[in-house]
C-alpha cells in the first residue's frame, strides 16, 4: 500500500526516534529497529522522503540527548564528535526534504478567492 508523503515522512522519522531509544535496550534492539527503518526506506516509492524522515528523527533525538548531557554537566569524551553524530543527519534530513516541499508547493494550483 503506497503511503502519502507526509505520512511516510512522519513514520520514518518516528522509526529514527525509536532507533535511538532502543539503544537503551542494547545493540541488537537498536540494529533491529534500524533494519526495520532501512527496509521502509528501501521499499518505499518515495525513498528520499522516507530517508529524510529517518535522518531527521534520528538526528533530532540524538541532538536532544546530547543537549541533556550538557545541561546535566555530564562529561563526555570527544563531545564535538558526538554532537556531530546528531547534527549531521538532522541537517541532511532537512536538506533532503526542502526541495521536495518546495516542488510540491509550486505545483499546487493557486485557489482564487
């Protein structure tokens, strides 16, 4: 069943969030969740939309967790690397979806009032 683009983006973003949260249950749980997300991306007709959601969800939650680490005065070795692990996917996910949204907005007819 094909999904509409907004639903596909939200679903894959949710899987990115779940993948991060599953890390607390161990590497196997994280990898299985990530595998499910990758299968969604590969089986989807709109792969770029699904990949954008996955990257955005993953990056947003990871960045949120790193911000919490800073807020609690926690010490982290090589902190800039761990921040980049969240920021890079977040920026890539947003960069992938912007042209698609712009194209969709331009292709819609303007309603006359």
